[in-house]
C-alpha cells in the first residue's frame, strides 16, 4: 500500500483543510499552487514539443 503524502508536490508546504489533485501523483495544498503547477507543466510540454520539432527537422543548408 502506498503511504499518503504529507506535503505539497509544488511548494513543499503542509496541507490545509483541502487538497487539490492533479492526476494521481500530485497532491497540492492550494488552488494557487495547482494553477502554478499546471502552468509550469504546460510550459515544459511546449518546450519539449519545440525541441522534438527541432530534432526531427532535417538540416536545410
């Protein structure tokens, strides 16, 4: 059995009365942390897609 998380996945702070979840792995302490986490994840995905596009493009000299 997995042990319940005790701190926020984004800021590392303790939980208050409510928890916010993103998928099954990320437990967040507030709506603010959830929004910041989702924005950071979206930026990471966009950077990865750009990197994949640069890698897959043949050199055109």
